[in-house]
């Protein structure tokens, strides 16, 4: 098929590349001329494991192209994917201005039947709005389909090529058939293409992410109880994760979730509920707890060092909201470092991929107090404590026995529970994690140096 993907952000670029990988001719459209030129020259604008080889191969085979010319890309397409930003407003409502603007333009450009697909995460009823905007100017038949993405940053290529399921919201038999043909190479192992109405499809994406965010937040609440009663959240996790009704995934305690999806989608479904007069109390709690969890290490740090952190240098491991991405949107490190900088702390920060994006996103207060270093070892050297904010795999294998030599004071605040508490104790570390017994090596705090 000939496919046009409008928008080359995270979803658009991954989708376009993966559709090209299965033999389709894909044209990706973006208004950013500089970005388009860089992609034409083989530069991938995002970090996503496994994307670059597919990107290069399909450009070489001339199945993946980039342009700023929307009209020419629309003219040759059978299917048009809208992969446009839908950022949240102050009230949590998704901003559909980009989607609706392009939809109105499409109406003037259609010369034959097309399937227009909402791939962006959009509120319930958006398919109807897009249809109305296109119909203002269209003189030919078209169908609008909802096809939400379920891509995990850091595993998006595998998620797209081998999806658990594909959700298609369509009331058109013709459009449904085209979508089933398009996705048939990705579901050969038998995973379902689930056909439903457009509104149910739109709500499915929000419901999935809200439930996962709730699961994470519930375990963080359990972790906080564990600290109060002397239990170990890792044992609790194993104890409940083997229950097939619960499952093992999304049960790891930490310092909160971030990223581009969970915070935005939880807010959006809450706004949808309010619009129909329903008070979604669980999500109110999820949002409140997650906001607090991002800075939950601050009181623990103050317990060891006091509230005046002037003169204290903290190593930071991990700036991205999760490993295997350079995305720092709503990353806990942003919030935690801001709170510590207010108290006078300075930082030596390291992340394998996200230092550039973090610099761009961080406040002046954080950047002015941060030295961005080239290795994880450099981030530890001559620091008063180490804070682990992202669970990159390379951090797990570090020889923590050497920290006594590298650091001014052997203190670790582990927001991702990477290390065994007993090993940390044997290494002579003050090791403070989430929902587990804290290993304090000295009765006196380090507040006075």
C-alpha cells in the first residue's frame, strides 16, 4: 500500500518505519524543513533501540521518504495516518488543534477515496470531529478510523512489529478491510486485530494507560506502607505477581512514573469523566500520589544530610523517565533535582542517552547547579551521595564495593531498587531505597559534614 504519515514525532516515525519494513511505500510529512532534511540524510531525530537499522534500510530501498509537501503526499496515499501532537492543557483536556487543522486541510486535497487514521492519542469523539472537518471541503468519499498506538518507549519497534493486539475503531466495512490487510503481516502469530466502534477504540487507549498508571501507583503506596511496618516491597511484589489475576508486570516500586503518555492520558480520561458528570476518584488519587512519589526521596535525603544542602554534591544516575529512551517528559529526576537545588545542592549527572534532552527541559536552577559528565563512574567520584533515578541496565552491574573509595561518603539513595540490601550493607554503604529496610551504617547523620 501507499501510506502517508503526517507527523514525524515518536509515534509517527516508528509507525512509518515499521510500515515500510513490511513492504509498504511510506511518505512521512512534517512542517519542520530542517528536521525533514536531516531525516532524508539518514539522521534519526529520536533515540529508540532498533529504529536506526530499519530506518536506514528502508531509506536505501526507497520505501521510506520524507517531505514537507502535504498535498503531494496525500495525492498518492491509500491510507493517511495522523500522528500529530495532542498535548494536555492546564485542565487536562487534550489539545486537538493540530489534528483538526490538518483534517480541514485534507478535505481540500482528497481526489479519491482515502482512509484517514487517527493514530494520535485523542479524546472520545475525535473521529467524529475529524470527519466533520474533512467533510467541510471534501468532494469524494473517505472514512475516518481510530487506531490507537500501544508503543512502549524503549521497546517500540518490537511492540509495533509483534503487537499484543491491534485495535481498530471503524464503522465502515471497506475501511475495516483495508486496515486488516495493512496489519496482517504483524499478526501472523495469531494475536488479534480487534474491531470495534470508534468511540470505544478511543477510550481503550486511555483506559489501558490509566490502569497501568494505577497499578504502578498502587505498588508505590504499598512500598510506603512497607517502610512504615518493616516489610520488604520486593517480597510483596513476588508474592502477588505470581497470582495470574494480577500478573508480574508494572509492580516495581520506585519514585513515580513519567513520560509522554501516562501523565497526559490519566489527566485526559479524568477530564472526559468530568465532561459527562462523573467523578473518577481513583484517578484523582493516582495523580496526587504520583506527584508526591517523584519527590519522596527528599525527606530521606534530609534525614541523612539535613535540610540545608549547600556544599553537598549529589551524583545522579539516570535523567530519562525510563531506560532505553532519551525522553525526559515528566521525568522524576526533573522534579527531584529541582527540590534539592532549592535546598542548595549541586549535581554531577549522567544518563546514557538523555543528557541533551534533559538540559533542554530542566529549569535554569537545575542546569546552573549541574555538571553533566561522560560516565557513570565520573558521576559518583567525590560526591556526598548517589541518587539513582532511572534503572538503566548498565547501572545494575556496577561494582558498588568500590563506592567507599570513589565517594566522599558512601551513601546511595536508590529510587529504583537496583541493588540487594544485604550486599549494600556488606559493602559498608548507607543504602536507602523504596519500600525496603533502609541500611544506615552510622547513627549520626551527615548534616554537619
